[in-house]
């Protein structure tokens, strides 16, 4: 799942909110055989983690990651306090819409963060804070090459997927 090789489609009907749906999710391919981005699979994995831990993803996030990265304005569900701090990206010169789901634990689309907190997460990952060396290797090493026709940007740059992260190899490393 973390390498986007589950075989699940990106989203089934109404499922990007992280809620369970009655939509049937047929496999697009044999798991492990190829790459296909899947938010559906990430939400499925989130439900598995919640079931095994007997804790919501919000609770795990608050207990594990908030103190580790000293986060002050990051939530796993929409929080009104972020309204004046939240930014959304653009696509073809038009601002994107960021959905506001107050009660959903969606690892694929449900993290709301202020830029100052998001920078703490990124710097923490770059400096290998909180993660063991073996975990860092899992997220930073390409485990699955992204086929050229599915690359996220310049197809001349080698792109792949680590465990839960997209990884790019450039001339600088």
C-alpha cells in the first residue's frame, strides 16, 4: 500500500473522505506488480492501523507525532483555528479547493497543517528526527519505479516511490 502497488483504484465513490463506502473496489492489477497512485488504499491502510491499535488516527497522531515534531497547528481533521493560516495550492493558475472534513481520519487527504508546522515535519524528516535509521531508509529509498507515462512531472527525472513518499533522484542526489 505504501508504495502504491495495492491494485486498488485511486478512489471509489464518495470514499476520499475516509469513510467506508458500499462501492465495490475491484483490483486494477495484481498487487505488487505495478504502480498506480491510490488514495483509496491509503485510507484502507489507515482503517487497518486504527483497528489494530484500537485508536483513531487522530489519537495516534496526537500521541506520537505532535510531541515528536513539536506541532502546534496540525490536525487530522479540519479545525477552525487553521482558517486564517491555511493555504491551498494552484492548478493551471486557479486556486484549488481544500475540503473541510471535521470528523474524518483520512491519511490520504485529511491532514491540515499550518506552514510553520509543515516545515517542522519536513525538516524533521530531512534531519532524521523521530524515525529510526531503518525506517528512514524505507521512506527515502525508491522501492518502485514510476513508469514514465505516470511520472508526476519531468519524465526525464528518475521518479519512484518509497514507503509512503515519492522519491526523486537528481544529479545532486
